[in-house]
C-alpha cells in the first residue's frame, strides 16, 4: 500500500472566513519498494505531481471546518449527515498572515498555524496550543516516525492502477490528555490508550468497543470537541500504538473534521448539538416505567402482566410487545397475529383504560415469503446487490431466516413503511422499538446511488427518522418517540435509544453505564438500558441493583429473555422496586425540567461527573457513578458485598439523600450498603422540584410542587433553578437566597408561585424574615397556610406555602 503525506503548501487563497491551501505530497510505501522510501527520506526529494486542496473555514470565532480532498478532480465526498451550519454560523473576522514560514489564520478566539515549506498544523488559544499535527514529532530512537501525519493511502487494483482507500492524520497527545464520547462504547469511559472503530455492528454483548451507536465525535480534556464529518468507517488509535500520538483514519478519499473550542465541555456540547441537531423532549409518559420481556406471547399473557402490575401497585406507564405480536416467520410485515392477539383494537382500548401505553417491536428487514416481501420486490423498495436484485441474506430476520432490507433512501419505500406504521398508530399504538439496523453490507446498492460502504453507518439515522416521523405525523410532535438500538451522528434528533444486549451480570450493568455515559458526551441527552440485562436470568441481587440504577436513569425499561417483572425475584425485590419506582415518580418534575432544558442546550439527563466538574482531575476517569441532572449524584452498587466507593466532587458540599448527613466535596467515601440502598447525594446549595408518587405519569403541570432547598454546609443558600411549567410551556426561574437573617424567594415573572411549597432542610434555626418576590411572608405555627411559613424544630425544616 502506498501512502502519500502532505509535505508542503504550494499556494493558497483567502476569503472572508478562511483559506484554501493547495498542497503537494511526498510518497512512502508499506510492503513494497523500501529502497525508494529510504531514498526519498534521505534526499528529501518531493515528487512534483498533483496538488491537493485543504480548506479551512470558520463558522464562528471558536468553530472551524477542515477538509482535505485526496481526489480533487472528483471533488470532496458530500456529507450525508445533514448538519446545520447555519445554527452556529455568526459574523466572524478572520485575518490571514504569514509569519516565519507559516500561515496564521486567526479569529478573535483561535489561531490556526500552518507550516508552508514543511507541513505542520496547530490550533492555539490564548492559553497555549490545544491541538498539534506535526509529522516529525513522534519518532523512535533512529529517527523513524511511528505514525503517519496528514496523508492518504492507496491500494493497487488490477495489478496497476491505484485507488485512494483512506485518509487521515495524527495529532500529538498531551501527557495528561483524556478523551470522551465516540458514541456508545462499552470500554473504559476515558478512551485514552484505546483503539476504536466507528462502524455500526451488533456486538453480541457489551464487553468490547464494538457497538450499535457510533458517533465520530469526541471531547478532549484540553477543552475542545472534534467531529469527523463522515458516514464512512473511522478508526482511532488514541495512544495505543504510541502514547505520544492519536491517529484518526477514515475509509474515504475525503478527510473532514469540525473543531469546537470550549474550553467548557457544556459549551462544546451545546454548540455541537446546535450543529448536529437537538433532541425534542420525549413525551412525558415515556419517563414512567416500561415493562417488557422477550416476550409476552399472547393477549392473555399481556393482560395478566398488566393486571398484576396494577394489583401490586407497581408504578408503570408502558407495556412493550416484542416479536410475538406478529405471525411466526412474518417479522417484520407489521401485521398482527390475531390468533395470539385477537381483537388488537379491543386490547389497546383495554390497556388505555388501565392507563398503559403500548410499544411494539420491529426491525427494518422483511422476511422472504411474506406479502410484504412480494410488495417490496415488485416496487423495488429493497436495498439491491450489484446485479440489481434485492439483497437477500439468510439469518437476517428475527428467527434466523432470510429477508431483504428496506431502502430508506427511496421515497417510495419510506412512504410504504410509514403507511404500515400509520395503520397501527391510528389503532392506538404509541411507540415502536426500532431494533437492529446494523447489518448493511458494504457492497449493497441504494436508490440514491450510494453503496453500503457509505450508507452502512448512516442507515440507522434513516431508519429511525422514517419511523419517528410517522409517529409524529399521527400522534403529534408532543408524543413522538422511538426506542432505537443503532445510531450515528445526529440520530439524537429522533429520541430515544437503549443500550442493546447487555449481559445479566454486574459486568453487564457496568458496561451499560459506560456506554450510556459515552452517549451523554456525544450529544444524546436521553438513553436507557435493559434493567436486569438481556440474555438469561440475573440473580436476585444483580436484578435489584440494576433496578436501582435503571429507575434513576433517563428512561427506565425492564427487559430480557426471561421474566423481568419484580415479582419474579421475590417479595424483597417487589418492595425495593416500589421504593425506587416511587422515588422516580416523585422526581418527575425534576426529570421533566432537565429534559426540557436538554432541548435548549443538548446537555444530557445522565451526566458524567467530568461534564459538571471539568476542573476536578479526580473526575477524569470516574465511570461507575453519575449525576442525574445537575443536583443529584447517583452511585450504583456493583458488588455482592454492598461495598461501593463514592467520589464527591470538589467545590460543593453533598448531602446523603437517605440520612441527611453532610459531606464536604473532594473526598471519596467507602460505604457498605444494605440491599435496599443505593447511594444518592444531593448537591448542596440546590433546588429540586419534586411531586407526589403516583401509579402513572400525570399529564400537565402538577397542582402542587415541593421545592426541596438544600443549604450548603454553613446553612446558606444562594442559587437559582428552573421548573418546567408544562401548561404554560415555559421554564420558570426560581431564585433563592438564605442567610441567618432572611430567606428570600423569587419566582420568575412568568411563573405561577401558587404552584409551589418550598421546604428548606437542615437549618438549625429559622431566619428572622421570609420574603416572596420582595413581599414579607408571615410566620405561623404548625402547617403553614397559603401565603405563610413555619419552622419545624424537630425536623430542622422551614416550609413556605407560596400560594
């Protein structure tokens, strides 16, 4: 294989937003003609042949796009990812100057420095260099470079002509640089030292870096985000081969990336999700408990489960049916098996009376022998092979039989598939579990003329978009949702996603959390996982510990190949399940507020500690605990002993949710927990809106919301929080200040203060005065009446009825 490396800049031209460089390359060979390689390295000869364009364009002062084209005569590969540059494009002044044989492209925030005679590339901000690509930096003791800088590789085809197979570059690694994101990767959360491949697969477990949801976007602890703008295979070597360098290789003749400067991770995610697309807020009912397994095989079975959930008073909002709702050997034709599920309309009406929503399983493959297959062939709705026939593969469909792949680049196929969903939605189905989508062959041919090499990673985006838009068309945007397994850049626009087939073990549970935290750092604010793990039966302790973790995730679904209802694991499991389900439903005002905020900022509901505490180095590799929103810290238990170590980030005090005990931040607690206790901590100096525990999610703004106000370790509060008023469709700002003399509460001008009861916990003595929006509130004894406040000395709690 021949590799050609960018060597010099021959010429350049500027415009208002950047510069286009025309570069020349040297050539090196791997596996052939080492003498030529040594000679060119010794003499420094650079064969003058073609020139290769590199463009550098600023969207705004802190964000730019870089594009290197290895086949300039053919043009750059067109991006499929439907990114919205207009969302981040602002006025920007770019100055281009030459300094010391280098070209400096400078905005108000960044300096990009390009070596002219000898190619180098660096990005600087005022506090120093944040990104450096330099072809002579990483060499062995003989001076041989270990890595390949900006270059392209060609393979010989048919004993002569060469074809560009891939492009890429290498950046220097900082000694203490860390990487996060890359979509759903089940390996260690900090990806430093790992090799990763962004190529969507069914990983058959969650113990490797292979995953369903790959997003070639990452964040560096140096304070920048980096998106490789492609749908082709991307391979990363993040210090695995050489601890001094990180290599990015793309299986395409165009290498494009977008650089997002922060340095705040939160700011980067907000900018990145404006560019790649924000998640709409999922319907409120979706934040309730989902109950499922593989599977409920008949209407009687489903109704027995639903009845027992209500009889046991276990909170639940959604029941899911896996493949058995369709006829055997007919998945997915999206037709009911009316022998097993007679009168599906009547069944859905019954579920609605019991206040359950219904979810149905599907995949985008159509089985041979079904009427749907015949229709798809006649209308050319399927992905084709190189001969123009439907690309039929064995063991493709659920049940391990042959089928074809729906072509979601074909408008006719999209309409056909959506119409199948519309009939079910009009019947009363609420949501579809869009399973699979990872099996696209590289040599498949699509209606838009592209092959699977380009569309493979993008296919899940097309698949989930098709189904999501059908749901939105029938049920309305407020109730639009899918429950997807595979994803790519921008798929967060069609919420939401779960983590696939985790093992029924503590290892599987830990992998589910690692994968989810990677999603959180990749622009996906909502994600879930199979409570209990997927294949097989978890032991009672694994199930209970997973319940605790799952019920304090963004979304909560019990699912697996065997029963996942809590009564299958004994009375103790039922009791603990209820405890955490009720806690989840109490926290719905908080969760729904965080969800609404996510639609504006892109910030996830479940947050790695490093996202909120980027300046605390001890958070850099924490992967088995997380923040739920910005005010609750959750530490799942992964040991049968009940032992768990919990790091409390520096800069805040933390309060044990269960005991009320205060702890200073910046320390690690080593705890021994009972089976019914998972450590949860409240960030001091915070306001958390909570409601009543209910059996189902209640639509609309609650009649009463308790604002749980937690002072810091000195008994003071100076903070602000938001509450999503669903009826008003507005985020209400709530400001709180507390010292020894006074408590001052302010509800935003558009807010309804009569919704709230404020409870200030852990204050040894009450302040002298309490005010609401500047008006004095009178103190009373006992339970406060509307417009008054009281203090309970035994509970050390001050309560204000803001009505």
